[in-house]
């Protein structure tokens, strides 16, 4: 699966959106889809080939980031969205 983005936040948002799309596809009878971070982590872990190439300005190169990095960024992203929704 390939996600292209000009920012880490938008890339992580795309990954989360793909997970949510997959949940809706698997559960078309549900009007509302809910999940916890563990569900997202399991989906990420079960993706056969998921990583991110992130531009590192200090070395002027792209650095590969694995699933653990993606999960940490997803947690931060979803927490920020939840905090914004709670305001």
C-alpha cells in the first residue's frame, strides 16, 4: 500500500483513514464505526509491507521508518483529534 503526502501528519491521517475505510467495508451494516488504538495497531502489524520514508533535512535524505514509528505517530495523531473534539 502506498500513501504519498507532503507531511507526516497527513500521511498518518491517510493511514488511519484507510483503516477506517476497511472497517466500514467489513461492517457495512453499522452506521457508526468505533475502534480503539489496539485495533489500529493490529491492522498496522498485519500489513505485509508498511513503512514510511520521511525526509530528514539535517542529512538531506529520506529515512525509512517502520511500523513502531507509524504506530507512535498514529497514537499522537488520534490523541490530538480526540482532544480537539473534546473542546
